[in-house]
């Protein structure tokens, strides 16, 4: 008897979870533990990312109000798992880099037999329509599918959270938006044609965004916030902004913060920690790392020059 049949006979209860509201509480309702890493403190808009290294176990049937993506990592060899998504049962080999995609409000239950790392990515259905300004669209469930780009973006999201923590918002949202657009293009119920532009943002729109960034460097800027200034979707904004400036929105903001910090350090009226806070870095070490990377010198060296 497979897992789905056994649960059906036992009348196992189901869980409906709104991860946007429940956060880690919702995760604990499914796995009876907290994840090792989560983006919740970073405040990513309508998006949640987490990582956990799970022991063998199983879940009841879960209905999430968000689209959810599981990306398997830290799995050295192919492992066996049983999964039922929308009533369809699979006994599958799960290898490092495989993904499982479960659309919002579609039931999923799982059982796995070995320890393994899992990156979880969830996003509100509205994020799909906002990403590229399209009408409502449905995602297609996927079982243990290998998609190298999804795996790479997942690893990048994990790395930025581990490195930058709560300072990861703009970069995390940019990576997440790219992932959502990829899922739309390849795993939706209809083909999505994404228009390509080559001429960048208009001078007027670029000036509005640049002025806004410089006026709000001390704030936790988001991708949707900057895209709204340019009056376009996050995907097209990211694409056209890079064409116009040669760097991504996240890179531009980091460079603007470093340049402002340099000016304040040269004046010498504030401590390095205060300068970091005033230009929007989470702490002194964050400022130190980006100064060293972009300018080749540390904040203290600038202060003493």
C-alpha cells in the first residue's frame, strides 16, 4: 500500500496554511520543527524562502495558499520519496538539485526515507501577475524535476540570506522575481511570451528612480517600490534599468551607499557605525565588506586619509 492510499484509509486530517500570515508557525505545523534559515526577518514582499536539513519523515496533506517550490540540496545520492500532489501519486528518485512545484491551494503530502537538505520557496499568487503584468495564470504541478536554473537561484537565495540576513531584501526580491518569471515561462498552463527591450529606461524615468534611491538610501528599499517609481513591472524594470546603467538595481543601490559613506567618512564627523546606519547598511561589517570590494580600501582607511 502506498503512502497516499494508507493516509486515505486512516482518514488523515489535512492542513490549510497561509504561510504569509503564519510564517514559521505554519512550517512547524507541517514539520514539527522550525527551519534552520528563513527570509521572514528580511521582509521580502509577498515572498518567503527557507532552508532546512530534515530527518526521514512524512507530512499529512497540506494545502498552502501560496505557490510552493521545494529544491533538494545536500543530497549526495539519489534518494527515494513518495509524494501525492493533487491526488496523483509518485514514488520517485530525488537527486541533488531536483525541484517539486505545488500550485497554491493544491494538496500535497510526502514521505521521505533519508536525511536531506531542502530549500523552500513560497510566493503569493499575485506575485505572478505583478511580475510581468499578465492576467491570472495557473502553474502546473511538478514531481522531482531537474531544472539547473531553479537550483542555482535557490542556492543564491540561500547564500544571500546567510551572508546578509535582514539586509538582503532588494537582492533577494530581484532573484525571487527572476525565479517567478522562469516558473511562469516553463511551468504554467499557457505559453508566456515575454517581450525583450534593448533601449533601457527613458532618461526621465531613470532620473526619477536615481533621485528616489539617493533620497532614501537609509531605507530598506524593495524591488517593487523602485519598479513602481518607474511605473512598470519588476521584471521589465530590472531589465531596462540594467540596460540603462550597466548594473542591476541592487548593485546600483550598494554603490550609491558606498559613495555616500565615503563622503561622510571623509568629513569625519560620524563614527563608522553611524555612517553605516545613515547610508542604509545593516551594520559596520556590512559597510566594511562593500567598501573593500568596490573601493579597495576599508572605511577606517578612508577615515584616516
